[in-house]
């Protein structure tokens, strides 16, 4: 049974979880996009969080998010191991991260995605994210990104 877990700063399994996530990060993202070297520092920031899917002893995927201001949050990473893709793990992780961000009463959640990552684009749109603009050279000089956002109605 898959369980979504929030990584706690004082967690006894911090090192193991971060090591597993760094391995996933290195496998999925090109070197210049990978946070592998700075993962620990990123996670120690007070305005960031990480959720991961635990399947037995295995981590199937993770989502990293931050809230740089009181009005907005951003999804900084979402990754699912190849052998766990297409099973709804990414969607559940993204939904959980959106809920976490919503508890901070943010008005908008944004993210960047490579337009060629079709499955990711479909997932974000399914959950209500809309394309804001194309950011040329976001990942590298020849790789662009869509900036996408999800707005919340404020009562």
C-alpha cells in the first residue's frame, strides 16, 4: 500500500530518505537541472517541504515545494521512478503538495515544466494548472519551459 509521507527535519530516517531521493533525482533529471548536490540545503530552508511516496522499503516518487512569500508557493520538483509511473503516484503527490500549500493560504501555486514532458503537462492541466507563458532558455540555452500556475479563489 502506497503511503505519502512528509519528510520531517528531525526525522530519524532523514539521511536514508534524502539519499534515496538524490538517487532518483540523478536518474531522472539532467545534471544541470538536478538538485542532487544541494538537496540537503534546499530541504533545510524553513519555507520548503518535501512529500514522498513510500511503498514498503521503496520510495516511488517525491514532490518538493516552497512558499517564497505569503501569497504564492511553487512546486520545485516532482519526480516518480520509471517503474512506478502511470499508477497515479505523481497525481497523488501533486494533490498532497497543493493541499499543503493551501494550508498556508497562498493565492497562487506556480511551477515550470519542459513542454516536451507530455505526461507532466497533462497531469498539471488535469489538476487545474494553466500555462502562463513560455520561458525561453529556462533549463538551458536550447530548452524552454512553460510557467504554469494554479489560482485559488479567496473568500
